[in-house]
């Protein structure tokens, strides 16, 4: 188990390093970052100034090393636009996005796991068809349009829920549904497929041959095994949702990372963009690493080797 | 495997007479396939809707009631004809937008953009992902490790975020959006093609081709590719739908297709402010997007069922 | 009190398929006495595994089961509902499956999987269940039994897992054990050990044992009685001695001709093989199922309705028109003499 964890950790660190290179070099996509940073209508002198302040005249490899070293110490640079330290702004906004992501994931799991299990118990039944329809619709519905439709009905027509801001928990209801609904199909399909496979396995037959009660067979013997891949998928989907939070936070005016990155992109705040891409990627890498560990813990074949 | 699942595969042989007749009356593979295709509700509906949208896009200049860029503020925000309002007119069956442009026309032209971006991005990502996946699956070992690492790295960067950032830095245009999406969404192709290749690679006919001294290139192209093509088609539909949704999201956030071009995502973004009084401006392009993506997904699922019926469930 | 542990009469299993109904098992009647081993022999697909699953009421949902009688120790267990049936399964009759590698749940320890059956059917404490599990693991020849309880299935070899499966089947002290090809997936050397163990335990606990196999060598070693199945029907039953010394059905003779006998079978001589293929069981059938492969086939074999069981000696029956004629001829000769 420890060997397994160390191996995964090694891969995670390598991926994180690669991601850091990619996020760092992103700002060179625009050509000369100094021009982009100086803003429109900047004089040659201003640009030269920016170039010197940011150290763009140095070799790229030195710039990267310097940037990485400072990033590791928690210094993600300075936002000229906000006149603030990037790291402190990012970590101030991060909790909101995490809360949104977590509640969206909970919504998705609560909806999709029972539905997937029921669909697998009775394949081709009404409930199975209903579940597949939910999945089909979920996959095809643009999340921003779904969010606007929610606002239209629950916020405007029926006035049940607040449509923007983060003042209370009610503010998170619609965003969580809009964000979570998008990942529901994948989780549901995987639960259904996993349960179908497990339910037709030999050890389920053994459990039934022992005379165990149907509920024991279903929950203790079947779900326990079918849920293992769902755990990894949930981590992956949580990562996707952090990315997807850009759209949802923008629509619901939620002051999280997604909203911040959108604003930063619109005003070409390069250090902020760089930092958020890096932070979200690292969070994703951490999540998948934790999911791997959890998988190892849930699956004795990995845990006890 | 229980006896129950084995027995149906036992060849006919009970009566010499009946087995002879069965051979004669057995439908041809082509007619069997037609029967399966047209017997599959999802496939028929998906294919039908997609065909309609495709025709809308191709015939847009012919069937559109107006010009997609023709503004006229005097006739702005006319509601669609089913609305109970004295402004409605058959000149604009789906109404007009904030700038008085005919909504139906913009919807037709928007279909062109969605289909173009979806198809082109799918093509680019398909080439990248399939190449990586097949190489990893065929060679295994170090190649596999490297490809896996590339896939993991790609997956750890959020698509929407990276796409937005890159588009904003490079500058937004149709071509840029296509390339950015194509370069970002190849991961599923790679993952699926990798495992499909691994499976096929272990089969006897590949070993046979190797023992005959066929070149690696030939084995991959003529032994492996035909056998993983059905997976490829299914992933292609999924990724085309994915690319269409992403384009819409980028355009909605103002960093995809730029005004005045009529992208459905952009139409929804422009209509966002009208949600309180003219919600149909949001609903109509949303339903169009939903129908397009749903039809592509139905088509993909249907093709999976039809080409590999034993893989259902 | 009758000594019969299990009595099955006219068990029929139909499975609907897209091309018609598959008559997987047709009017199978068997019985097992206390302390007796019945072997059901036949090639794969003949319906022997389905028969065993049908007795346990563990058939796949789409399979339809009918029977005129299905009694465990004189008490009907046919269509008594899942709740009552689950009280019986693992308790009064248990089953050992073919695949020890996949028949244990990978997520739970051996100890957990052993004790849960006992704790489901009997009011016993955790430690009592644990003691019983250790006792039985030792019985099935597993060393360091107590320490095995904490292990997971993947830590055990196939042979050990099958021993665990046997111990699991014995947890509640059943009247009847059904073993469906319990040794097929194992190494040859281990096969003999497991069979020996099964036979020994059956004697010790005086249970009924149904052993399903395609291996006549296995049958010869441990069967008291044998039922030979072909294409969903029992074609011949009798004591093991009768079947091996005087097989009455051409199919049984064919099967026996397939076994090489050391010393008797000459080097390089052809081993027996039964030409032809098993008939499809889909749709309406007529005549003898074996007719298309039978070396002794006569005209009336294919036209007549399916030949019925005819008793030859007490406890012995065969489903063959020619055997019936032969029996009648010999009876006639006896009459003349």
C-alpha cells in the first residue's frame, strides 16, 4: 500500500511540474507578455518598463525557475489590475468555489447513485428508462442555458430562490444543481454499469446461495464493489466542476475563483490567470491522488498485497 | 458462464430439413443491418433531427426569411408568432433580437457555426487522440507510460479555463476556437483507442500478421484500425457534441465566436439581459443547442448498439 | 421417515430467446438419499448446471422453471417465495460453484464471508460463528485456520479458495450439498484432493451430495448413483456400478469409450469420440435427441415421440427405444426358456 501510494505521489508531482510549465508558458501565447501587461495604448517606454519589472528580458528557463521557486513559497505574483497579491486574492476566493463544487457533487451523487443502482436492479424497466433519459438530457443540456432556465423559473417566475450572490445557503441551491446536473450522467452510467457487472458476478451468486437477504446482497456485497470506480470518477468530476464553475459563477454572480478568472481573462490580468490555472490544476491532481488512495483503501486487492 | 447463455449459440442441427431451410431464409447481412438501424428508435430520431439541423445549416441562405446581420432597431424584440402580442408577424416567425435581426435566420446560420466547429474540432482531436491511443496500446511499455502521462497532464487542466485563457491571449476567431478545442479534447479518443487497441492487439490475427512479417504500419492500419473503428465512430459523436457545447460556452462567456456572427451560445449571451421580459430569446437558441447535442448523442449511442449489439448494457 | 433428502420430479426449464423458446431442461427427475452421492454427468450445455441452479432457485430471472415436485426432506420447496427460500439456501442446502477464483467477494475477508451465512441462519454470537469457521477450515484441511480468517480471497490460491467455499457450504450443517463442477477450474493434483475431501465430509456429516461433472473419472471415484444428461434430458440413471459395467444408452457407451484406460487402451489407438453436434434445443423437438449422432439409430428413433424412461432393473432407467426393445427381447427369451 505504501509503495502504491508513493508511486502515485511520484506521478502526481511530475504531472504538477508539467502543468506548472504549461501555465507558466501560457502567457507567451500572446507573443510578448510585456505588451499584453502594459495594456492598450502603452508607450514603448511603458512596455520596456514592464519588461524590466517582470524580468521578461531574462532567458525563459531562468524566468520559469524563478517563478516556480516563488510559487512554491506561496508567492504567485502581483496583480497590477487589482493592486494586490495574487495568492491572497486566490485563496480568499477559493473556499466559495470549493463549497459550490462540493454541494454540486453531493447533489450529483445523491441523484445519480440511487438512480444508477435502481436502473441496474431492473434493467429495461421504467426506472431504467427514466434514468437513461435523465442521463441523455443531462449530457445534451448546455450548463449555462440550464442555469438561465433555472433562474427563469425558480428565480423569476416562481420567486422561490435568490438568483445571484452568496448571501445565504439558498444562493447555492440553483448553482449547485446547474453545476451538478452536468456530471450526473457520467456518475449514473458508471454506477449502473458497475452494478450490472457486479450483480451478474459469481460472488453475488455465492451470496445468494448462502441465503443472505436481498438487501444484504445488494448493499453489502454488490454496491461495495460497484462503488469503487465511482469514487475515482467523483474526484475527476469534481475537478471538472471546478473548471465548469467559471460559467456557473459568472451567471449567478458568485464571488469565487471562476468569476475571478473570467474577470481576469477579460482584463488580461496575466499573473492572476496563470495562478488560477495552476491552482485549479494542482487541486485536480491532489483530488485524483486522494481518490487513488481511497481506492486503494476500499479495494483490499490493492491495500493488502 | 451458465448453460443458459451458451446454449443459444449451439448451431442448428436438430432436423436436417429445417436447418437447410434456415440457411436459405437467413437474411443477408445488409438487410439485417438495415433492420437493426431502422428498428432502433434512438438512432432514427437522432439521425432524423441531425439531418434536419444539417439541412437548416446547408440551406440557410435559401430558406432563411432574412439576413442574419440585417439590423433594424424599429422592429427589435418582436416575439415569436405563438406569443399573444400585437407585434407578432409572419415576417419573423421566431421574432427578432435586441438589434431587430430576424431570430430564425440567425438560428439557421448559427447551426452552420455549431456544426462546423463541432466537426472540425472533433476531427483534430480525433487525429491527435487516436494516434496517441493506438501507439500506446500497440507498443505498450515506455510508449504507453509516456502517453498515459500526457493524458493525465491534459486531464488535470480544466478545459473551459484553459480554452478561455488561450483564446483570450491568442485572440478570438473561428479558426482559433476550432484549434484550441481540437487540441484540448482529444483525451477520450486517446483513452478509448488505447484500451481498444490493447484488446485487439492480443488477438490471434494480429500475431498471425506479425508472424507473416507485415510491417508495423501495415498491421496498425489494416489489422487494428478496422477492428476499433466502431469505437472511433462512437467517440467521434461524443466529442463532436462536446465541442459544440464548449464552443457555445466560450461564446456565451464572450470569448468564442465574436459578434455579429450568429453562434447559438452568443445568442444566449446577448439575450441574458432580457431574461426578465423576453425569456424566449434565451429559450429558442437553448432548445436548438439541446436538440443538436441530443441528436448527435442519440446517433452515437444508436451506432454503438447497432454495430456491436452484444455490447449493450 | 423416508430417507430421501431431495426429490425432484419433472423439472423443466424454458428460456425465451429471440429465435424461440430454449428448452434447456426437460422433465428431469432425480432424487438423493441421505448419505448418498449422486453424480450428474454430461457435456457442457446439456443443462446440468441449470438443473442445480433450479433446485436452489437461483436461475437467471428470464429462465422459467416448472416441476411437479421439488421436495427437500419431504417438504416442498417449489415456489415458496424468496423469503422462505432464502431461509433454506445456505442453511439446509448449500452449493459449491465451479469458479473458486471469482466466487468469493474480493472486498471482504474469508472470516466475514464464512460467518455471515451462519449468523444469518442461526442465533449465534460473533465468537461462536468464528469458532465454527475455524473448526470447518481445519476440517477442510486449511492450516493456520485462525489466521486465515483475516485474509482476503486474493491472498489465497485456487485450491485454498475452493476449500473455503466448501467450508462455507458446511457452516450451517446442511442436509444437502450441490457441487457444480467444483474441481474443473483447479490443477489436476488439487482436483483429487478436493474430491477426496468432499467424499470424506459427506460421509462424516451424512449429507446428500449432488456432484455435477463432465468428468467420468470423477464419477467412477465417488458416485453412488449416476444420472447421465444429454441435451436437456436424463438419458440414463442407475448405480455407478451398473452404469460403468453395463451402460444401456448409446450416449453413455460413447462417453465411456472416450476414457482411456491405462493398460487396456493401446498406444496410438483412437480414443472414442462421438461424432456430430448437440442439437439445438430451441423450438419444438421430436424424436430422440441423440438420434442424429447415434451409431445405432433406427428409423423409428427420429419419428417417434421422445422415448420415455423405461425401468430395466430396480433403480435403473434409460431413455432409448433400442434398449427397450433389447430388454423386451431378453424378457421374452427368459419367458420362452
